[in-house]
């Protein structure tokens, strides 16, 4: 995958903004994506001065979609300390 490439791949041109952090067509999660690209060249600064990036995903169903990195749900791999 070209996730950190400085050059955007052509498939992001038709990507749609997902209001939930999943494919808007088939509801597959980001982990099921065929390809990923993160737009790290243009971060946005939020109200609380945190950076967020556009994350682009190409789903198995061939739908390109994007969402803000700040909208990504917490990882199942991370276990919070009790």
C-alpha cells in the first residue's frame, strides 16, 4: 500500500466523505480496505490545537472513501489500563 506516499494515488479523485468511519456503500470497516492513503501534506488544526488528516480508503467493493483521522474509532488492539 502507498499509505505514506507524498503523491496522491489516482483512485482518491472519486472518493466520497464517509460520515461514519466505514465504507458508505457496503459498510465494511477500514481494516478491510484494499488500499490506504493518508494526506499528511495538509493537516488541519482543530479547535483544541490537535492535528487531523484526511485518511483515504479503497474498499473491497471498489468504493473510495475518506474520513478525518480524528473520527477513527479506538483500536481493538489497544487495551486501556484499568
